[in-house]
C-alpha cells in the first residue's frame, strides 16, 4: 500500500515536471524567433513592430508570453506537488541547486516584462533598480550587473534574459533533466492548448499612460509593489521575497522542522496573496 502511494506521488510530481519542461521548451523556441526581430535600443518600437508587421509576429509573441507564464505556474505547481505528496527530497546540496531554478525563473519572467518597454515594463524596471540600490554594500554593484537602466538602457537585462539566466537555469536543472527527461508525446494536450491560446489571445502590451498615479507591474509583482507602500524598500523588496526561498531551502530537514517550514511557507503565500489582491484593486 505504501509503495503504491509512493508511486502515485512520484507520477503526479513527474507529470507536473514534464509539463513544466515542455512549456519551457516552447518558450525558448518562440523566444529565439522573437530575438531575431528585437533590439533593446528601441524596445517598445520593436515590440510593436513584432506585433504588427513581422510575419506571424503576434502569434510568436503570444506563444512566448503564454508558454513563459505556463512554465512559471507549472514549476510552482511541481514544487507544491512534491511537498503535498511528501515525495522524497534529495540531499540538501542537490535540493538547493534544484530549487535555485525558481528564483532564476522569476528573474526570467520579470526581465521579459521589462524588455517589452511599455508602461508596465518601465515601471517594473524602475522599481527593480530602486530595490537593488537599497541592498547594503553590494546594491550598486548588483544593479550595475543586472539592470543599470539609467546608463545602459535595456542592453544588460536583454543579455541576461537571452544568455545569463538561461545558463543559470540550465545549471540548476541539468542533473534533474538527465534523470527525468520530458517527452513531447506525453503532453500533446498542453502543446495544443498553448498553441490555441496564442492564436486567439494576443500578448499584453501597455502604451505609456500619462497622469496615472498607479501603474501595475507584472501580476506576480503586485504583492511586492503593495508592500513597498508600507515598509522600507530593503524589507519589502528583498527580505520578505527571499523568505519563502529560504524556507524551501530548509525543507531537507527532520520531519518536525520540515512541517514547520511548510506551514510558514503557506502563511507567507496567504499573506502575499492578500497584498496582491489589495494592489490589484488599486488598478
């Protein structure tokens, strides 16, 4: 009975993981096609050009957008499935390396919003720079490395999105990919659904709107954006967002401590959801 339950848990976790990888592959393929038409020197112009003029540009842009969203959500679901089914967690070092793919995925998704060059992207980039600069000692260096929007425009975020973060993501996931490869034939429904959504729904692009007091960032950024209203920048933008990652890193622990980490993680998610809802209601 215990073996059957364990096999079922492993199947569910692998199902989520396979769908996550398929979404990532679609995002990479469509991203390469978009990169052929994009320039960080004039981001909004080239995004609009892709949308309106490039052959099937609206489809490829939507495919990249929705597959990237699916990748992030399915990755979150994959981690949640492992915790919910109480699947076996590897050694601490292997677990930390694997779970480091989550912040890399967040940065990939976030930098994609910034690269649009629209009102949402500009607002998100400005907030990210201020958050980086609030970090003691290394803040200026970290901002120069990741963003530097004031001096370099979107050149550095584009390079990181295209190369640096992909390399980091491959490093964190490679041992897992060798052990659990994803087969396209097992996820044809997901591929078909992603293609259909991309055909009928265009990816969002928000032109600059003057006179607004509140511009919403990416949907996963709304809770952080709301926290910045009440707390110092470093606490709201760095300490609180890093807390769930630290809790996930601590999961390879004795059962009692692991249960405490899971409960603390659920409490964080609930609180962040409330702040996200408050920020959404401001829009």
